[in-house]
């Protein structure tokens, strides 16, 4: 049985705890958080502690706290030569205190407090400094039924950047569509199936192949009418920039009616 | 039994034909296309014609051709006082020839040739000029198990615009993430679960509530590092514009390190 100790009480830690609780071959030895009350509701399921001195021996310590706190928490650990991993997409592996064996166990997914998530669909990006630790981290991910990908620091930080485009920025486009439809007293529900289908499509074909719409087919009439419809300056700037981006990707010639020149 | 005749051979017409074929209470009387060979493979399932003079009486004629051809095809119809609907999100209902009763039957979804789509999850936006036709159009949509929404022209064109943000523009963000990850020899599969979860999240909570990430939490350090990571000018411009858009939506104060001022 592999033993894992969790440190932190945020969404990642909480989702991981739930996933580990259901996994075979891995047990959560302890769950630490500096504020006991944040995780005290789990006290019947696991040994909850708020004092680092109480940490027992475990095969892996997972630091799942905010980026800015990873370094200081790793320094404060009262032991050495054990395996310690953080879960951040952007923090350098060397930010972990070198007194322990360092690793990254980065689940590339968006975690929310009240969303049910099938953890087996979360890809785990693994980074290690000592090769011999790779096997254990893979075993732990496998116990969660997750796919694993061995990445280096630069690759992980690239994934983190790409994730901003496909998660935060995409979500902001949903928000803009919400604003636009609200202004015309339209139920946002009308647009939800399209949101889902757009995401489903690129599970099997590339985004390049999946592209459709006025920008790709250089439908100047529709683009012009859309720009006329948009009151909000910022929405218009986003429309123009992304329209030109699609045109560039698909080799559509830029013409006089190119919206960026309006 | 309600009879429907389809005109056109594109993705919308083809998906509609398949959906109608499985629907109860509606039959496809005829399927017209000016090029017979485009739909001749369905000749054992339905009466295929390429001559408008062969059109028989039907309760509804659905014109599912490209936007630019709707008006001329409606003019060319050799009958009057029947119900004719187009399926476009942007074409004015008055572009249909007034010799017939005009309507719009707009399926708000992205249709691809080789994608299997559950048509019952396609919202149908209905617009009519004569109120008495609403009931028939709703019955037809109901036979397909689709939700219907009665909209006016302005609302429909607003939905079409919103759809560009959540479909074409979102897909372009996927494409950019693909480019960014490819450049680091990363498998795009790693990002696919996040794409899907981002779309799933807004099915139950608003995009406003679903937002996370460096822009929303005003994490200047991460934003700065991301901007440093991006080589491509256009990717950078999109990063800056959408970061500022998120900040504005969530009331994050713009500071000196505001990326738009770099």
C-alpha cells in the first residue's frame, strides 16, 4: 500500500483527497492544513493535522497550496530525503526545498468546489529531478486511473499557458456571449448545446479541421454586419482580433474590408 | 402526418434529413438539390429531385442552402401561399419571396459532415411572419425532440453573433493552444479533458461564476511570465486583450503592470 500525505485545503487538495479515498493501492496517511477547521469535516475519514511536527512517514507528500506558498511550506517541512511534490502548473520544481526529493504532480484540469469531477479523466503531468521517483508517481496516478505524461519544466509551463487560452479565455468568450444574449433578453440556455458541441468536436478532429464560420470562409458581408451589431468596444476588439487570427490560420486573404483596418 | 420537403444538400440539410427520417409524425416528402448527385445516395429513402417543377405539395418547405442563395431559391419556387422557411441565423426573413408564407427554422448548432450529432440536443429558433404558422413549426421541432425558442429577427441575429464567439472564436483559442503545445512537442490530448470540462462547467453555472485563473485573481507574476513565454505577436495580443477583458468583468483593478500598457 502506497501512503500519501496531502498538504493544503483548496480545490485541488479536496478533489485529490476524494479521488485517493476511492483508489485502490493508495491510502491518504494524513491531511495537513494550517487552518484545522477548513478540513475538519473529514476527520472521521483521515488523520487531520494542523501542525507540521505531527507529520508521519509517507511515501509521498503532495503540496497542493497556492503558488506563492509552495516554497515556504516545503522549507518548513521537518524532515529530509523524502519525496515531496507540488501540484502547480507554473511553479519551478527547484522552488521546492532541496532537503527533500523533489517532484511535480500537476493535474491539468479546472477544479471547482461544487463541481463533481471524474478524476480518472484528469491527465497528470509528472516531473522529477531523480529518475527513480518516476515509477512511484506513475503508480499513484495509475491508482487514480489517470493518464500520465512525463514533462519537463518548460513543457509544464507551456501547458499552463495553453490552459489559460482554452479555459480562462474560452470561458471569457462564453461570458461575452452571455452579455450579448442577455442584452437581447435571450435565454443563455439556447447557446449551451453549441458550447458543448464545440468542445466535443475537437476531441476527435483538430481545431484546424473543426473551424467554420464567416472568418474562415471570408464572408465579408456577415463580418461587416456583426461588427455593426456590436456596441461594446472591447467586444468589437475581440471580434476583430480573433477574426483576423482565424483568417491568418486558414490563409484567407486580408482585403480592404479587413476589420482590423476599420 | 406532417410533410416536409428539404431544399439543399449541405450539412444542415443532411443532418435534418437524418433526424426527420427517425422522427415520428413527420415525413420528408421530397429532397431537392440542383445537383442530383450530391444527394443521390439517399434515393432509396426519399424522392430525390433536381428540378423545382417536380416539387409536390408539402406542409413545409425548408430552404437549407448557403445564405447568399436563399433569396433567389425562394423566388424560383413555382408555387405560392405555402409555408417556406429558411434555416439561417443571419438572413432576414423578408429575404424570402413574399409570394409564400415566410418563416425561419434556425437550428443553433455546429454541423459537420462526419460528426454524429444527437439532433434532439439542437435548439430550434423559430421566427414567423404569420402567427398561425408557429404551431406547425413547433410541432415539427417537437417531432425531432428539439427545444424551441420563438425569437424575432434581431434576437436571431444576436444569437448568430454570440455563436461566433462561443464556436468560431473558442475554436480558434483551441487552435492557438494546439500551436503553443505543438511547439514544445506536447501531445494535444493532454489538453482535451480541460476543453471538455470548461464547456461542461457552464452548463450548470454561469460563465461569470465559472471563471478562474491569473487574470481573475490579478496574479501579476503569472501574467508577466506568460507574456514572456509567448513568442507569437498575435497570440500575445489575444492574451492581453482577453486578460484585460476578464479583469474588467471581475472588477480587477488595472495596475502599472497592466499588460496592455507593456
